[in-house]
């Protein structure tokens, strides 16, 4: 018996798919993560953009080209948003973005295996621990979001925040075999279990002897106590993916983002006070409804002012069911021109960040071969290339020269 567990979308989807794969392997099933001939397909879908939804629907036809008679199980945000679009394709099961344990229950019935669902008092689902990659493990600490940003459909699909028990997070972090763990979720800033928030969770992770990296965080969680807890970790990766979305106060207000440009920059300054060499990375949306030329220029100017190490830029994609769906959209040509400028400004920011770090010595966790070099990452997520096969090794490296995509390094 062979299964394909295929994933579109975010790191949370990837973690959940890893749990599906781990369960299937424990039941004696061979598992692939790429689309290939298989008896069972588990398709974990995404709905963050229209294009992601389209690709999600196309997955079924792609799977059937490999095996027309395969059992197909569909879950994830696209299936949650429009279950009928998948049910009419004659699949074995259609779930959603919530209750992922039901996918495993259905698979267990098919395979004659035993599986027990475990939910805590918040309704957070404990799934089997995913099989970790060689160097980096993603640990899900919460699900759902209560923010309801005007452009985002995910809170409607994932539901309200449910947090994982701190002892479960600590246990998984201690027991995984990777040198680095990444705390991830739909909105990890909203983590709260038993009255303890993200700061308290970090304090409980203080004894874990692995590099700990955070997923995306929001402005509201960044304060002195939070940053002190980060600094108190045994090995903290000083990369903060601090969501921005726009540099314009007017646009931020229409987005329902609940902070101003000035407040955002204050948080950046506070981060640099605790971590002078920190990498602050971010997301910016191009062409949000009502964004004027002046609004957009504020998004361009904040890239250098905040000292971003990397910018993930996206053109606005209207999502049915959100407040922004009813707003007048920006013309596509304008969105694309602004997106191009954001990408260019983000690339320049990344180059500046790498150049600021040249000559310094950083701890690098090496991952994969690329040509005759092994590539790995520093704590601040600079990709470093060193000669020879260093896969799986952790070493101190001097950043010697900038190169496309990162820096060339020399072992110390």
C-alpha cells in the first residue's frame, strides 16, 4: 500500500501533513510527499489566494492521472471554504481546515488501523508528531486566529484560537532529533494556554538545547518581557518575522491591523535594542483597495527605515467573505507595477543586510548540497554556502562575501 500526502500552502499545513504521513507510516504504509502513482492521496489544500484555491481544485485531476482508481482524501482551507467543489469530484472524503483528526480516523477505517483523537479543553487537536527533516523541525503551538484582518479569509476557515499545552510543546521540542525547532501556528502571538502566553511558553523552553526560531509574530506581542524571554533561551535564532502589510496608516486602518507605522517602527527599534544583529523580515501587500501612490510610497520607504532583512511581497487578492472583498479593487496593472517595485526594494534590503554581516562569525546549521557547496542558515536566516559536503553539521562560519541568495562562508 502506498500513499501520497501532498501539501499546498503554509507551514501549518506542512506540519499537519507531516502528522498524516507519520500516522500512515506507523500503519505500514509507504508514503511520498510528491505527486506520484499511489493507492491513497491525502491532499491538504490552501485558500489564502484565488490562485491557491484554483491549484487546490486541480490537485484531484493531477492525482487521478497517476491512478484513476485511487482513494482521494481532501482537507485544508480550500476544502473548508468550498466543500461542494471537491465533493462533486467523487472523492472518498472531504474535510476542512479544522478537525484534522477526522482525516486520520477515515484513513484508519480504510486501513483497519486503530486511532484515537485527543483534544484538550480548548479544542486544540493533538496530532501524531510529524517525522522531522534532518535539520529543522516545525512545532505547531496553536491553531486559529481572532484578528479578522479585512483582507484575510483564514480566521473564517481555521476558526478561533486554540492553543497547545505548554508541556506538549516542550516535550516535542526536547525529543525531536533536529538541531533547530521552529514554533509555528496560524497566529502564534495569540498563544495562550491556562493564562500563559507566548512569553511564558518561551520561558518554559529555556532548558531546550536546540536553536529555537519563531514563526510570524504580531506587533502586540513584542515588549521587553517577550524579548527578554527570547534572549533567555539556550540558543535563540534572532529572526523576527514581524507582519507589516503596509507602511501607510490609512491602509493599515482599512486592513484592520490595529497598529500605526510609528508603533511598528518602535517595535523594530526595541528588537534591535535587545538583538543588534537581528533580522527583521516582513510581508507587504501591493495594491490594497484604496491604496494611493502616496500610501504605496510609504510602504517603499519603511523597507529601508525598518532595516528589513527580507520582504515577502504579494499583490492583493480579493477573498470572498472578507470585508475587503466589498471594497473597490486596485487595477491589476497598478498592482503588478507596485509588486515589482516592492520585490526590487526587498531584494536591495536583503543585499544590505547580508553586507552588514560580512566579516562576522555565525553559527550555521548546514542542510543540503547545491553544486559543490553545502548550504545552511545562520540564526538570522542568512543562507550561507561553504565548500565541501557539510550536510547535517553545525559549525562556526565567517561570512566572507555576498553572493546571489546569501553569503559565501569560511569555516572557522
